[in-house]
C-alpha cells in the first residue's frame, strides 16, 4: 500500500509539473513524498487541512503551490515571505522547487509554527519560522520592506490581505495573492487599498490544476511606493474598516 502511495505522489507531481511547464530539481520527488508523509502523520493532530489522500494533496496543495513559480520573473535567490503559512503552502513547495530562494514562514498560531519547524527539519529545508501576527511583524525594521515576494494563500478578502502583506514587500517587489477564479469582485473591491498601500495591480494569472479541471487565479500586485507608516493597522481595525 505504501509503495502505491509513493508512486502516486511521484507520478502526480512529475506529470503535473510538466503540464505547468515547471522544471523540478531531481530531489523534489523524495521531498514531496516526505512532506506528504509528515502531513498525514502530524498535520491531522492540529487540523491543518481537511484535504487528505495522495492524489488530492498532490493536486490541490502541492501543484497549486508550485503554480506560483510561473507568476514571477525570477524566484531564484529571491527573498520570499509566506504570510499565514499554515501547513506550509505555498512557501515550502516553492522552496522545494527553487532551493536557492530565502524563505520566511510567518504564522500566528504556535502549534502551526512548531509543525512548520519540525517539517523543515524533516525535509532538510532551511527556512525562518516566525510565530508572530502579520500586522505586528510588518512594523519591525528587520521585516518591513525587506522581501522580493510576499505570498499568501489565505482565506481573507484581498483588500484585507493587501494591508497585511504589502508592507513586507520592497519597492519593485510583488505581493502574490492566491485566489479563486471567481475573485473579480474582490479584485475590484481591493483597488483602493492597493493604491493607498503603495501598490499597483499588474496581472491576473490564471491556471488549471493538472488532473482536476479546476481553474485558479493568482493576483500580482507590484509595490511601487513605500507603504505609509500607519499601515498595517490593528487587525480588529482592519476588519471593522477595510481600506
């Protein structure tokens, strides 16, 4: 049974990456296999994802995360922060695909940060795991405006995500928001926030997850000017009065 699962992960990832036109390093198959095993054995304890089974995890988590590679010009050696990382998506799959990138995993929940730290150790991945809220971390000099790319696969609406994520991005960098294909209203709603926070909407990148027929979207927002020092606000204020 285990050998079938192992084969499934390898085949699904290899075929899916080819369809997405992504070149993976030779060790990627073993890394994703170990990632799946760790998620199955440890992730259920803290309810990290409702998705289970090799095929669904490979397609709906791993390949979905890998698709982000096609949305930015250069991930090689980039400084990337994954905000609200949870079970490590999309940050850890991106690191597996492009080992040269410098990865920070930001997560407010202590148990999830412990999971991420143990996972990185298990996979031999070098990453900085931060147990802090985004709206607090974004005001620290060592993190504000320091990243080439901020990525988020969170469920918050885009205008809220922009306030939490854009302050981390350097001028000329990108905020990469993973969204559903039906996010037109969110994008329109967020245009004011994008402008206020020093961003500019660049592209809506759409892709189909291999083997599923599911189409998803990545919203690319370039950081063009410094974010005002008053942002991000306290999260309760962001929720009560979104930009």
